């Protein structure tokens, strides 16, 4: 499906998604990548310029949002301040009709118990914390018993600790209910920890649609490699020359031999910060420390290498804390490197190890 605004602004470019029944799919990407527009097209809040949207066996392109049997949770909780929690959660059911008061009360109370907010049912939104308000907004969606949950950055207004807690809660609730869920976020940590699969978008185009661990281990291209993972993957412009036993890799401040096969040419070499190790003696890469960022369990080293002072990041053990200006020699396992062609596509090499999902 696609979306064009004002005749020539293409917000979504032929995104093709097939979401399994009961799956938790996370759409992730930078601001303006088209993920919220895609979600709004599924919801019926945006028209589809080309393609189709099908829920179950029904094509819903021309079906009104209220008739699609979906429930949406927004970044803004959008609770009615003059209503109690009970009234907020039951409002949609009462508005749609077709449910007795007894059935509505039973749904609200069962959902409140699931969300652990039974003691808040008679309170008003202004009496609740941000996390409690988010639970109420989620409860309002759950009581409708929809075919699909759509969530548009629902945790972004919460503080870091509560956001982590609510991530876990959302996963638990989704697993218990078994409802197909499409979740939009710009936070790649949320995507990696929550999704059965993640759909990575950039400039309105789908870059990769696979389980999180595969997107991390086998990114389709340089964009995915740099977006997924924190800190981001390091990239180096290198020239590769075939040798008798492998390849010679040369770049600015970078020269090493690797035991793998690759055609001679110019590439981008990618190495994740956590795949660097501090060498006891001479390593593969000589660097100078710029900044040390202690993270508790690890230290992030921001380093420079080569005459052009190429910047890179290494994630090392917390016991290693060099000072600014210190020289640090790094090494890495050839099995952990990635090569990208000039067009950004990742190149498979003989160092690709089978993934667990392929076993």
C-alpha cells in the first residue's frame, strides 16, 4: 500500500506487510519515515492512495474506521477528564450500543483486573499518574474486544523507568489476549524487546521485516545496520584486495587481514561497538581516546583513529577506564564484521554464521 499527499509527496512507498494472527508487529524508524501514516491507513484515519488493506478476509479500504473492529491507543491518552476510570473505559461500548449494562460492567471489571487498576475505577484522570492513565487508555481499547490493536508510540510520555515497566506489561497483556497488535515507535530498544517481528521503515520504504535478532545479526543494508543497535554500528570506508589466504582491508587508519573471501573493490566495513575488544598488545586498529562514558555495567569509549581522525565507538568492560588522550589498541573477530556495497546493500560472506532461527 502507498500514500501520496498533495499529488507528489510520497509518504509511504508500496509497503507490503502480512501480519500473522496474534502477532506482535513493531513498526520502527526515524521521524518522518511513514510508520504512523501506515498505522493510520490501517485504522482508516488516512485514505490509501494505492494498494489494499485486508483484515481477515475483508478488504477494508472503503470501510469506516468504526466498522473495522480495531482499537487504537495513542501517545496522548485522550481520557475524558470529567469521567471516572470506569466511565472512560466503558464509553466506547455504550456509544456503539448492542451491549447490556451488565455485560459492559463485566468487561470493564475483568479488564481492570487484568491491568491491575481495579482500585482506580471510581477515580478521575487527574487523580492518576501517567502510568495509570496509560493503563486506562489501554483498558478502553481492550474492553472493545477488537480484532486488531493499533498503538502509536503509547509509552513516549512516560519516564524511562515506567516506560520499561510498561513495555513488559504490554507484552504480558498481548500474550494473554492473543490479539494481533501493530505497534509504532521510533525507539529501537522498544522494537527489539517487544516485537515478534519488526518492520523497519525509512523514507516511506520498508527496509526489513524479520524477527529482531535477525535484523540485528543480518541487517539488509547499511541503514538498518546503523539504526538497530545502541550505540550504533561503526562504519569505515575501505578498499579490499584479495590475498592468498583471505583479504587485505585498508582504510583511513585501518589496515588488517581477514580470513574470508570477498571480491576486490571498495566497500563500507561495519563493526558493532560491542564486538571490539581491547588488545593486550598490537591489535587490528590503533585509536586515541576522546571521551569515556561510564554506563555501570559497561564503558562506552569514543575514539579517533587515522590521520583523518575517524570517529568510532567501542563498548568495553567497566573495569577498563582509560583517560582522554590515551592510546588504545582494538581487535575484533572476523566473524563479527559486516561489508556493504556502494549502494548500501549488505554483502553475504563466508563468515556469516547460521542463525539460531535457521538451525
